[in-house]
């Protein structure tokens, strides 16, 4: 959620320190390959909310067309593979309150999921976040319908959704999110939970939400709140993961989302999903799930990618995989062999559905305790056995000065075309960027 008027809240982390988990085989950062960086959009004034929490997707039917979303209500479109961009503000009868999620089906139909603000008065309204909203575009993001609502359950609040289209057809859409009885409530009788809904008619209507997992958390938007759902599907089963109570959780459905398996923890997440990074208001280590849909030997493998802050000097990014439909998972390992006790954070993963290659974008401090950060891309072509690391941002930057830096970045890969998207700060102005990366250029 984009809590733009709640930034005075004080958050705490569970204090503990552990040693680094198993590392990948030694690899070095490739700094000779530097892809072209493209600024998609920059805020026009420091007094306005800058674009952040970007989401991006490549049109599988014609990869020259890209659509991205960013806070609060921006939609960005490109018709030339990401070289040039047009930015407009999205409008919906349900209002828009951030958390953009952009996906597209194989016909090239785009869907933009976001939070609601039906009265247009945000936190002054009792109806803020009363539902998840999805809007549809059949012309590569040029125009959008006014949207459909999902999970209306006033006065409860719906937050931090992520969405997926069934890879076997273009009619079934899935979305999972966190429901709060009352956001930021200290009342122990108020709880939060993970919900799921689906559409079988291309987002026109949605099923009554059902709860995934038996655990309920508090409403304080912290580690004891279950959050950060992402989804994956092989066309038959649906998989979901989230973070809660210093663990990464997993559940699956074998009957198209009608019911879900009992949740279980894939791994511990020391110090929880929320942590602090210098000059950034807040960060999280939510898990990102992906699946290999290609015809490679890794077909069907599930991957889970997240970050954990091990101590004040070290935040690391991890990956684990399952080759048996999520029943068992490999020992987590880092995606690099960086020996520095530096912070690596804001990870997001995309698994190319044509090649099965894994791409993970993340921030890294230029050196331990530095105010400057840079953007990296880690790539695996062998089922997460090893990774190659690339520095992909043109110059380091200091995130200080952003009135809101967001909760996540994003990346999408399709048939060797890779488009990461991230938030940056330059001269106090917040902007979102992409890099024009093609697999054939990654040596």
C-alpha cells in the first residue's frame, strides 16, 4: 500500500543476527556491459508525489509494445521496445490509490490492477481501499475500461495485491492480496489475512474471495501482518507465497483455486520482511515467485526469490527452488558471491517463459554504509545453480530526498528481451527507469 500520509509511523524490527546462508559459486560483477538506460517519467515538482513502485510487462504478441504502471495513477506506454515512452494518468470509477500491477495475456490484452479510492479523498474517506480494482486495455495501454472491483467488504481494507494470468488460456485471471479488518489498528481483535479471487471471463466478474492459509496476523503492516503475495501457475496448479512472522510461506491449489493446501514455511526470514535501509523510508523483503514454462530441462521448476536483513550491515537476496510442484524446496542461497557486508535489496524476479532463464533486478550499495546505490541484474541460465551479475544503471544515486520511494521494483522477460524497471532520485526528483537489455548481449 502507498501510505503517503502515514509515514510518521514508527516501525521496528525483531532484533537478531545470524550468519550468512549458503552462497552461490564464485562469480564476478560484469561492469563492461552497460545497457542503455531510458528515463520513463520524472516528477515535475518536489511538492508532488513522484512515480514509484513501477510494474512493467512486455506484450507477448508483439514485444515492441510495453506497458508500465507507477504510483499513484500513472500508465506508461512504449511502441518501440522501450526506447520512447508516453505517460498518462489512469482514471477509474473506483478511484486509484497505487500498488500498480501490470500483466498481459498472449493476445496482447493488458490488465492494470491497483487499489481503490472511490471518493477521491484518500485517508479522509472511510471507503479508502474498499476493493482491489482491475482495468483492461486491448490497444496496448492507449485506452482502458473503467474497471471491475474485487473483494468489496466494507469496512475492511484490501491491500498489496499481485496478479497472474493462467498460462494455458487467456480468460482466467488470478489475484491474491492482504485484507485488513482495520488498517493500522492496535486493537488485538482486528486481524489480517491472505485472500484469493479469480475471473473466468477476462476480468468482467470475479469470484467471492476465499482465505488462503489458516494464519491471521495483526493490522500494523509489519512482520506480524501476512503480506507480499505473488502467484505462479503451470496451467493446472496455482501456487502462492507470502511473508509473515519471520518466515516465507507457501500454499497451492490443484483445483483451479477452489481450495488451497495447508500453508507451510519454505524458509526462515531472519528479522522479518520489513527492514531499514539508509535514506529510504522503509523497505521490505517480500518473496517473488516464478515458474519455468519453457521446454528446457528445468520445465515446471518453481523459483522463490526474497531478501533478508541479517544485521545492520548486511541485507542479502536469496533464491530457492522446487522441482516437485512445491512439496520440497532447496536450501536457500544468495544470488551472488559478494563478500562485502553491504545491503542488497528491492529484488524482483522474472523467469522467461520461452527460455527458462532467470532474471533478478535489485539495488546494491556501492560500498558498505554508502549513501549511494546502483542497480544490478543477476542472471541464471542453468536453473539457479549459478548466476552472472551485471551492473546495469548508468550511475549510482542517493535515494535521499524522495517524499516516497515505494515498496518494490519490477522486471519482465520474454523470449530474450529483458526490461527491468526501477525508481531513482536525481536532484531531489523521483523518476522511473528501464534498461534495454537483450539476452544475446549478455556475455
